[in-house]
C-alpha cells in the first residue's frame, strides 16, 4: 500500500512539474522535479523537465543578451550621429 501511495505522490509531483513548466514557473518546476528525484533518482520525466527548464533559462538569457547588445549598438550609433551633427553645426557656425 505504501509503495502505491508513493507512486501516486510521484505522479502528482510530475504533473505539477509539467503544469508549472508550461506556465513558465521554472523555480516551482525545479522544486517538484527535485522532490520526484528524491523519491526515484531514475525518474526520466523529472530529468527531462529539469533539462527543459535549463534549456529555456539559457535561451531566455541569450535573448536578453542579444537585446542588450542591440540596444548598445543602437545607442552608440545615435551617439555617433549626434557627435557628427554637433561637429557639423560648430563648423558651420565658425565659418565666416
């Protein structure tokens, strides 16, 4: 009986992990998967979901870095344009 209850508990935790992953609640997903793996260190579903969390977190970080790089390049471009405009204005105003 106890073994059956543990199986139901693991199944419920795996379902909670799947739902929290789908909702993007990665910390909750990791917690549920860790609970499953404490009960059964070879649970493939829990390991798979942990891998999905890590992959999604890595992709999110990569996207954020790309956005930051793009914003930095855009900012530098604008600074260069402003500098050129300032130089042109000062040259025009100093001409006789």
